[in-house]
C-alpha cells in the first residue's frame, strides 16, 4: 500500500453488540482498508486515537450473496475487519456511551 494516510487505513468503527461487549476488555473493532497490514493498522490507531496498541488481529470478511431469479448476485462486498487491543487503562472515546 506504500505511504498512506492513517485516515485511509481506518474506514469506520464497527458498532455491534459483540464489539461493544469487547470494548470492556479494551478491544475495539474497525473496518479497515483491504490492502492494509497489521503494522499499518497499529500505526493508524495509535496516531488517530492517541493510545498504545498491544495487539492487532485481522479477518477478511466474505461478501454476502443473494438470489435474483436464477442468478447469484453480490449483496455486499468483501471487507477487512481488525480487532485492536489497547493498553490497560486506556480507551477509545468514540466507543464510549454507545
């Protein structure tokens, strides 16, 4: 991916019940650029939210398919999810009070 802005690496926070429960354990879930690697995600989260990242886990999420008559069509594209663990005692405010 080369030299990119941290704001291009992090697309959006994933706000689900499971991700809100993980925030109690200092784990935050983001949708990230599909070409981003773990070190780019770590640097982006540390730069944007001013926290210390302990661990980054990434998953490639498969696209969702549907039917339109006999054809199989793509309802949503594939995307990449990152679960970021921050240092003990730190938190990301965007997830608080949600």
